[in-house]
C-alpha cells in the first residue's frame, strides 16, 4: 500500500502549528530573508553505517547502484518503543504538537489505523546536493506490522522513492521503482512495508519532513498505545 494524500493537513492549520517554533520559515525550501531558525536539529546518517556496510545480512536495508548514504539533520519527537524507558513517550518538548497533527491525519484519512501504536516520530532535514539522479539508501522502517507516514513540511524537490519490493525480496537482483512522491507542504504519503528512501534536493536549498511509524497494537510489547 502506497497512498498519497494531498492537503492531509490544511495549509493554514499546519502553518499555525509551525510559526511559533520557527519551522514555518523553511516552508518554501529556500534560504529566505531570515538569518537563522531557532530550532534544535542533530546530525546523523540516513541509515546507520553498520546497516549499509552489512546490507546483505542486515534486515530492512538494500544498497543499490544509484543509492548513497547521506548525512541529515533530525529531531526525535517520540522515542522508539525499543529504547523507550517505562513511562516515557515524548523525547522533545515539541512532541505533543506534532503528535496532534498526525493524529488528525489518521482520524480523517486513515481511520482503520486509529488503534495502531505510535512507535516513533522525528523531523528530518536534508540539505542541497550537487549530485542529481541519486537517492538515499532504500530501507524498511520496522520489522513488525506497521505503517509509515511522511508529512512534507516544505515545498521542494527531493522525492521519496518507493519500490515494489518488501523484506522477502531484499536480495532480488533488481528493484522495481513504483512511485516517486514530490514534497509539497501539507502533503502526506503512507506506506506499509515497501522499501523506500528519501532523496536530497538539488534545486531547493533543503527538504523538511515529519516521519512517523505506527505499529499494529498486537505488536506493541511495551503497552504504550497513545
């Protein structure tokens, strides 16, 4: 399942959430007339180096000829269930704001998943690259039964690329591309276990998304369904 939802969040509503925390300045995907954005991002890899180096034996990772590992900036909002201390859910003072945004998307457009557990949530910021034609490392977000929701928070290039293959097909000689979704402010794309990956913008200055993974309630071993 790969489902694209335009205007998953009303643009004015989404902007009203982002303005107080300055992320609204990034909406156009270009350096505007601002000097800085006062929001904490942390540097990391799109996929861990261990997974990339050992993809042939590593679950949920596949290196392809046109894929490359990249550095990104991220901000964790909801702690992944495997690393979640008892009684802890949010990993950021901004967690509740974004949690409410995604809950609204699920209630309006994905009611069949309303009982799924919020496994993790984070913001990803990718910067401009000078190598068009490449995408980042194809991967699957979670081994458990799940859905992944990408909400675009900027208008930019840097498409999300989806493949037909799932984990059982990971060692196939060739991968079949089935969709490319262009970032558009307020657009969301939902998938349920296909290999997929981001790509860095090469026309826009940056690309900002909100990434959320929800797992089936029967798979939630920590009883943290919120």
